[in-house]
């Protein structure tokens, strides 16, 4: 059978392949999905990829699969490991961090100001895939970024370096890394002026650098024998899909609840009312990663947030036994109810952490009302992807619960928002597909969400 496009999601444990046909038409089709264990640790990612393709062929009742294009997302081997180094934490560091997270990175180190010996030692131990250096508004402070660059260059780590700081430093930075093993990429300043975020150019460069260098990672060296299209980090692919949907549908948030973490992507400019009182700028597209909220690996963290005694009151079975025998894929009714309760808590806590808040300041002139963080009050759509939300029976119900939480002074989504589920669990695949086929990706996403453009609020159904 000939397939137009296969999109592989190469995870740390599982490789999934999604098949799409009629990709150049007005009616693209999602044909099906295959999966197999990821084989990066065996030294050749192609084994797992071929296994997933063979599984797809089995599900489609075909002897074999041929394809015109294969694109990919990857979170194998720890995903995209990055470190970020800037000047002031709430300014250049924050801007650089937002660019890295939006590109799909896992941040392992963030430093503000001039790096110390302990920072450099930790940097060596991390062995990041990419190092991002920022610092100084354009034509402002120069020395910190230059000193940090010199210290990093002295380590000669053979790691790609992205510089996204003061424009005046560009030539100096080039000279610093000229004779090192690190390839240097120059981006626009992520914080060119006070209260001006400019993260999109750096985010795009991060994904390009990831694609260029991922093929040199252990186990991934032969990936280009099969994948002939873009390769981007899996969380970055979800963000690409979210940004496309925002263009087509309106402001939204997208939850990805997994076994180890919960990612939340929001794409919104926020309301004019809130923007007038916002203390610091927020990116239009923002991703937060809650590393302590996972329904399997980090189950205990969620249990601590709920309270074991409280959870026992909600369940009509012994939760001690359930905790002891917790499984990654729930099968029985009790296992499903337990997993859903964990997922619902992950959704609630992650959106509370992601959303900004309003507070009052008191000074000589009296009370002033200000806003901090991301304004989610104008969100029109709440979308769920990831196994915990799309494969458990009550994914929509979990998401709807946040619309009625009434968190005081929190800029949360309201009950007017529409709740949608990525039923086919293909949002990441469609994110990478959108880089070349945006219209097809949008139509396929609508199919997966069973959305026909109706404006009625799902939260009221």
C-alpha cells in the first residue's frame, strides 16, 4: 500500500507512526496508527520505526507499506536538552526561557548574570544538546553575555551555541567561538527593548538546530535513511499545532497530560483590559512544563497534592492496593477511575500554575490594580491531547472542570470556552505536518477534534 505521508513520533519508550493520504487535496485522510518499542538504545532508531510501520500495515490489513514522505517528532534520549544563560532573570533570562520552552526544549539549567565555576561545572555534567546565550537589550549592557560566552567557549563542549542577546555583541561573539568545536548560530535579540519580547526568531532557530544535530545523537544516526522530511521536538510540534489552530479558530489552551509530566500550551494575546495593567510582557505562545505532574511516574506527587485521606473518601476501593499496583495503562474500571482522578488533578494544578493573577498594590497614591502572568480569561477553546486525556473515558469532563473553578484573582478560562479532544491523538504529528502542509493539518485536526466550526460552548453540554 502506498501512503502519501507518514509521521513518526519517536518517544523515549514507544515509536508511533501515523498515516495520512490525500494530503494535497481538500479532504485529507487519517488512515491509522502503528506503534512499536523505540530502538534508540539498541543503536538504530530504524528498528523501532520499521516495527511501527509493520504494525500499521497489520492494522490496515496490508502486507507492506510504502510512503512518499516521512516526517518526525522526537523526544527520545531525554528530548531536546537545553541550558539558558542571560542577564536579568525577569527580563532577558525569562525571554530566552520562553523561546526554548516554546521550541519544545527540556530546560536543565537557567542562569542569570555572570556564570560561576559551579554553573560551568553543572553545564559540563548536563551535556546539553543546545546552549542559548542572551543578555542585554540592544545597545545596552554588553559585558555579561561576552564573559559568559568566553567561559562557555573555554569548555570547548562541541555543543551548538545560539546567541540571542544585545545586537552590539554579534561580531565579538563570533570571534569568541571562532576556534572552538561549537557551531555558532546568531539570532535576533529575544529582549531587544524593555518590555519587548521577541522570541519567535530564536524559537525557529532552536528547532532548525535540533533537526540539524539530532541525526548525530546515539541511535539516531541512520534516521535520515527513512525520514526525508522535518524532525522537530515533540512538545514543539504540539505548539506548532496549537499556533495553527489559534490562527484558524481563535485563542486556545492545549493540555498534554502524560505519565511523567503535564505540558500546557496557551496561544493568546490576552485581553486589552489586562494588557493595560500587565507588569511584564507575556509571549503570545507560551508553554509551561509541570515536571512533577505525571499520572504514572510522578503519581506520588499528585497523590500528595490531593491528599491520600481525601482521595480515599472519593473512592469506594482500597487506594493503598491501587497505589502499590499502579499500572501505566489502566484496564479495569478501578484502575481507570484512579488514573482519571490523577489526570484531573494534573489538569487543575497545571492551569492554575500557568494562569496569571491580578493583585492590588498600595502606595502614596492609593490602590493600584496590576496583573502578572498569562491572561487566559479570553480563551475560546480548551483542547486535550496526550494519552491520559484522549484514551481515558472522561477526558472532556476533566477539562470542563477547570471552567468552573472560580479561582479568585486568577486569570482563568471561563465557562464560555469550548472543550475539544484530540480523539486520534495526532496533535504532535499534525504540528510537524503543518510546517509543509498547513491546510491539510488543520482539516485533519478538525476531524480528530470532531469540530465543525460551531460556536456553541461544549462546556454547557
